[in-house]
């Protein structure tokens, strides 16, 4: 990640995020379905990750596992590329403010910088998350235009920023743990295994596990709140959403879809960071060769 221009990081992260999202979207569809079903409404429709994926594919068709792929790709490509452009400047700025050399930031500073850059990015691209969540939760064939019209007619402009606060919290936690932990883990691994595929995959696994563990409750609250946008049964607010889940379903409901989140994050992080590192290295070399000619 070090020493690359903003444009190079933007392009490498956009391509990596797009491929990683398309690869893991079926697990995200299953995660949304599992998080939205409530035990307080009677018998559960889905019983775990595998059961959910198989039922969706059998009842709605294989293509249903990639529901919401258009807003999902728009979200990930825009949001992740913006996050990676901001990460290094914010990290270096935090180091300077604390009177340290920019290149010698510690783990806590990396977590803070990664979380802050992601929080800024998701604030801009929250509408894509609302559209994606509602498309994935629907058992019918709804289009992005239909969902957008429904949200607009019911809640207007503000409806596209439904669930922004839990989304910002979740994103801060996810990317603080994900990018900050990856950066720190890779630095520690470089001394023993070098800057290669083993270091990138190992650091990706650590980062994926860390982000899944800290972010799941906020993810459940965010999913419930966003899915209610444009509905007559909308939650009154973030605290009301969390309280309702705890009251009606118990504490463990905040960890619905945890196994899926872990699986998705391990795969997503590995695909993304391996592609990102390879592209980053190739583009830096290519631009250096062009500049030397």
C-alpha cells in the first residue's frame, strides 16, 4: 500500500472490489435473508447458511443469489476505491498530529485511519446500500428502479440515507479491523515470509476474521433498518431497532448470519487484497517504466 499514487490506489481497489463482490454476493444475499427473518413471527424459513442458499436457488432460481448485483458493484467499487484513496493521507495525518513520522504509524492509528476513511466514503454512497439490501430481501424480481421509486415515494430523499448511523458505525468497525489489521498483519509477516502471496493471504484471513467479529451486531441493525425504508412498519430509529431486536428475539439475534459474515469476509478479503496487491505492484511498475522512457 505504501508509496503509491491516489490514482493507482483508486484503480486497483476498484477492480479488486468489483471482482471480490461478484464472487461473494451469494453469501451476502443469504446473510440478508437470515438477518431479516424473525423468530417472533413463528417458524423460521431458513435454517442456516447452506439451507438458505439452497432454498433461494431452488425456489427463486440460481440468478436470485446475485440479486442486487448492480447496486452492490456500484457501492463496492465507489466506496472501496474512495476509502483506499483516503486511507494513506488520513493515516499519515494522524501520525503527524501525534508528533510521529508518517511512515511509523502504529496499529491503533491504522485502525483509526481505516475506520475514518471508510466512514466518510459510506456516508456518500449509503443509497446504494439501501437499494442493494431491499433488492436482496425481496423474493420477487424487483428492479433497482422499482426499489428507488418505492423509497422515494414513501420517504423522499432522506429514505436513501436510512440506516446511515449504524452503517457508519459498522463500516468504521469493519474497515478499521479489515484494512488496519491487514496493513499491520502484513507488516509483521514481511519479516518472516516476505512480501508475497503467503503474506497477502495470511494477512487477509486475519483481517477478515477481525472485521466479522466486531461488526456483526451493527450489520444486523443496519440491515433491518434499511430494509424498512419505504415501509409502513419502519423502525422509529437506530436505538429502537436494536431494542426491538433484543426485546423480541434476544441477544443472539444480533449475531444472525455470523457464520456467513465470517465466510464471506474470509473469501472477500482474500480475493480483494491479493488482486489489489498484484494490480498495485503491476501498475506502479508500468507507470515507472513509462516515466523512464
